[in-house]
C-alpha cells in the first residue's frame, strides 16, 4: 500500500497538533514503575516560591511548584542516571542527581530545595531611532482552526503537564524593537481558570536558548475563556535587538483533576517556526506550522 507525503506529515506532527478534541478528560494513566518525589522550594529568606520549573534535564519528566511552593515529580525508570533541575527567574539554579534525590527523599520523606536570589543586571537601552514603525509578527490562525497546538497529550496526570510550553520564533533581524503586545488564540479550554507564564528566549542555532526576562510575567484566564486574548506588555519595558522566541507556559489551573483536561491553541500547517517543550526541563522540539500567536512590535524601520 502506498503512503502519501501528507500521511507522513500528519504522523510527524501528531505529538504537537491534535484534531478537534472530544469533551472531557484525557484517558486516565498510571505507571506503577515510577518513583514519586515530593517537596517544597523556598528562597534563601524562607519564602515559598510558586511556579518553579522542576524536571529531569532534557527528558519529558517535569512539573512546576504550586502556589505553596510544593511539587510532585514522577521519576521514571529511564530517568535513573539523570539530573533534576530547579530553575526560577531571578534565582540561582539548583541541580541534583536523580539517584541522590531518591536517596534523600527515602531518608527525609521530602525534598527541601533552597534557591538563592541573584542580583538582576539592568541592561541600558539606547533608543535613538529616528523613525519607528509598528508591525504584527507571527500567526493569525483563529478559533475556526481545524488543528490545535496542544498543551496536553495522552496519557498523563495534570502534574506531568504543568510546565509545558508552546512557542513561536519571531524574526526581528537584529533591529532594535519594543515589545508592545502578545496576542494568542485559545481553541479548546476545559478549565474554569488557567494560568500561563510568558517567557521570551534568545535564539541559538535556530532554537530557544536563554530566557531573557528579568521578572516573571503571568496571565490568568477565567470562565473557560476561548478565542483571541490580548496581553499588554508595555508596562514591562521589554526591548529586543535580535530574533527571539515568545512562549506560553502552562503553570496552573482550576479545577485540578487527577488526569489532564484539554487545553489547546489554534494551529495549522506551514508558515512559521513553532516549538514545543513537553516538560519544564525537556528539550525543545521544532516543526513548521501555523499557530494562533503573534506579537505587536514597535521597531526601527
């Protein structure tokens, strides 16, 4: 039997794009071979840190801390030789060998992680452009989209999905620019409340590299919000001088079911470079596709 090129393309995109979803939760999942680690993350002044990224480096095993700084991390057998990383904007990163974390948890029945605050370097911006223009860059796929960029996949628990990111490469071409707005289109949302973190990354070898933000930027949607969302970014004074990647990271929701519910952005084929990170410390995966996400920039002509 001959297989068309389109069929291969659809198989390639399956981990990232889903067709119109059914209502309700994603199928229940339980892996009895995993090791469950729990704990808390605080700063060096004993203040709990909410929404810290926690995960095995370069693996699809990760989550974020909740509002109380607590986390639940499911360690799989294949993660045994890995490194668990705890990272948060404005703080020093902490890393632990998986084996050491499991040993410590067995003795203390919890993991108590301290992230030290680090001084923030404020970069001086020289705005000397004589003429500035405003433009919108990115995707404009709306609620009518047939395909979705998914924050969830089957199977999995809610904790395993928090920390996932969907991102878009913006070609700024070494121009000085001021980030005014982020616009994105929620296609499916089964939650009363959803909370995202905005991340902006520098680009290295065509992929997201380092988060350039100096503070956490959050956005909360209520009442099962779908459709286009506009986020005003002018108060954050974000200046850019090169290509960058803008990302939405799913960090919280209400209700909190054991098994994940559907949450997706509008998506489609071709036109842009889209990335997805399947866990908070996982590798970025790249594919060409359309997406309901764009930015409004004020930049040099």
